[in-house]
C-alpha cells in the first residue's frame, strides 16, 4: 500500500499540469491623493514608472475626461483616470510572477498584429492587471518577471542597479578565442561600449556554446554583441535573472514568487 502511494505521488509530481502557489501579497489601501500621475499609472499595474511617463506624454492617459501630458500632475481625490480609454485604479495586492518564456511569444500586454503574447499564457488565471518587466526578444527563451509593482520594475530596469543576467548562447560557429577576449574587454557598438561582466565557453560543450553574464538592459544587446563580430545567434536563453533561476520551472510555465524571493528581489535593487 505504501509502495503504491509513493508511485501515485511520483506520477502527480511529474504531471504536465503545474499548479503555482499564491504567496506574499498586500491588501492595504493606497493613498493616491497628491501622487504623481506617472506613479499612479505604474501602481495600476500598467507598466513601470518610466514607461508610464512616456504613456502620459503620448496622451494615452486622461484625467476626468481630459488628456494630461504632464507626468508630474498630482492626482486629486475623486479623479477619474483612464488609460487608453479604460478606467484604471491602483492594485491593492502586489503580484509577482516568474515565467519560463517560450519561443515566439512577445513580451507585451497585447499586440495589434495579433501575435501571441506572454499574457496569453496567463489568461483567466491572474485577476490583477500585471505587465512584463522589460521588452524581450520574441525568438528568445528566458526567465521573465511579470508584476503590478511599478516601483520594483523601475528599479530592476535601471542600469544603476546593475541587475545580474546570465544567458546561454548557441552560435552558428565556434567562438574563436580572440573574439571571446574582445567581448571580455568590451565591444564598441553604435550606441557605445557593450560591457559584459563575464563570458566563457560552456564546460564539456562545443566552442559554439557560451555563457555570458551582463547587466546592461539595452535592446537586443547579447545578439548585437555577437553579430558585431560576424556570428549568428541560433539560440538565446536567459537562465538567471536578479537572483532567480529556472529550476523546476518547465518552458512555457509560470509560478508566483515565494515571500523569500520577493524580499530577495527588493533587497537586490
């Protein structure tokens, strides 16, 4: 009987269905009076505070029916605020989701071209309005954080915090030693020097497989480094992000962060 129970438990643990735990949340009511408009939008789970400022400047936010393009506008009690025509209000419960992003999904809340987004993987499963932290390459598989915590998203994205990211890269041909050394020293791209924190060959693998550690948040930075030296990136996978790893998280699945991980993330920034 005990042997049968162990087998049943093993089958359940290997099941395709992954049931994430809900942890660490806050239900406190936020005082918004006097809050800057871009911060208000960020607290509504729309985006980070910096992105919110851009949305405000672009005229995507209205206050009491009028377009306000000043991010520093101070929200007043009773203000009716809309984002792209839909009412928004600050999320009382903070949500932190870690996803192992699959290939061919884009990292936006929606796509006007009808392409699959990472939000499709969460449809009907998360009540709060959350957004992906950072804009990630459609062809890349990697760790992705989604949240409605605009302040944390802002800190994670800001280069001054030097948030550590590690990528596993497969190139179309072996990376020669001289090029590896060039990358270590910093490759000069059109928008400045691309500094890396470390790069090395993957132990026991062909020389076309490398690991690269970087804290820069520039668009397509890893691909651009190798393309600059004449290589094509055939596979790019972010395996480590701000202290988080893909351990026990299959491709295309997600889970809530644990309380310990949330504390670690906030300390990290």
